C-alpha cells in the first residue's frame, strides 16, 4: 500500500499545468506497473458529497487511482471545504488527487490542507519570454522563423503554452520538413486563419461586428468542445484590453503601423477586428466591455456547468446592448 497524495495546481497557464499532470500520470504508471484508473470531476457540477464519497472508496478494478477535481476555486461552502480538507489530511491509499483551478488561489481551508511542496501556481509566461518560447519551438523542429512571424503567432494564438504548442505544431506541418527559408508573417496569418478551430479570438471577431447570432453559434461550439466559460471570458478579456490600447491610439490619432505593432497589433486580421469593434461599440464603450468581462468572470466561477452556460449567453447579450445605436 502507498499513502495517497494531494496536489494543488492553480493559475492561468494551461500548457505547463497539463505537462505537470502528465508527468504525475507517468510516475504513477511506472510506480504501479500499469496506467492508473483516472476520474475527473468539476467542482460545482458534481455535488461535493458525491465527490467526497468517491474519494473515500477505493477502486475494485485498479491498483491505483488518479482523480482530478477541476474548477476547485468554486468550492466555498464551509461543510464542503472542511470535508475535502479532512480527506486531504487522511487520504485513501494508492490515490493521487489533483485539485485544479485557473484562478491563482482557492478557499483557504483547502489551500492550508495541502502540503506546501505539493502546491504550485502556474503563471502565464511573461510577455518578454513568449517570443523566445516560439522561436525555440521552431528551432527544435528544424525550422527558422522571422520576427514578424513570431509576433503574428503571439497575436493570433491564445495566451497559454498549450495553445501555442498546438498551433505551432500545425504550422510546421504546413511548412514541410526540409524547408530552408524562414517562415514569414504572411504565411502564419494565411495558415492559421484557414485552419484554426473556433476560439475566443474568432468569438471576438464576431462580437466586433455586432453579429449576435454568430457569437452565440461560436460560444455553443466552444462549449460543445469542452472549453470552459472561464477560459472563454479570459480570452475575451485579453482581446478587449488590447482593444482598449487600440482605442487610446485612435483617440490620439496615432494609428500608424509602428504604434500598432508596439501594442501587439500587426496582422491584417487583428487590425480589421479592432476597426470593426470601433464601428460597433465606439471609442468610449471599451471600459464598460472590460467591466462586463470582470463581472461575468466572477459569476461563471461561482456556478455549475448549466448555470455557466446560461451566464455566458447573458454575457453576450449584455455586450450586444452596448452597440452604438
């Protein structure tokens, strides 16, 4: 028998978080000689009592269990957090529990129950580290890439290393092995715009044109693809903050390519999106758009899956109400 363990992985950086979970999965497979039985729950979706009961009962079919509880930051009721903390202090044998949240912190009762060395916050890469991450990826794969192409990738891809790795991998397939010439920005924009599935960025494009029906369609596709409302709103918040920078330049009359590149807007697609957003919302609505993002970020973290989906649609309606008349 091996004493159970509990890890707490928080923070917005998805790629490194997934890598850490995969390492634990591999360590368990090596330790027990077989892949662990794996189960995932979403806090706020499955009742806390049901999750706790599952934790306390061992497996009849496997020597080891790996249990993931996602959105753990929504677990706030004192009885629920106390029950989970009690389990963490006296875990079931041969069971590894990983508590996961996009937020940087969770309820103090849970956080204090997890041993310090088993807690990790996964922060997003600093902006000045991202270009080198992209360049290093292509270098390892045997490609060179110019600086404008790196900027285009960072502008068109969601702000985490999991999304960056996925899209950079697609780009290497399009470029083809043995290519000598550096990948350029025009190619990046062409390849990503034709191959990317729906994301917070394509959703922002629909919002920027004031197309409510298209926005709802994209949201439904994202939810069907298991994207979380919290992640969707986080991506939109990033877009609206970039839009705020664009509006400040527009108000000063300095929308030159040089100034736009300084705020990370260099591709034709992003310029078009932000120009559309100005026509749809005007220059003075961006602050309210960001405030709505913050409001619904808090709301979606507090509800279960069904409530989150309803709130996300309400969020779109509220943004749509800010359109210029």
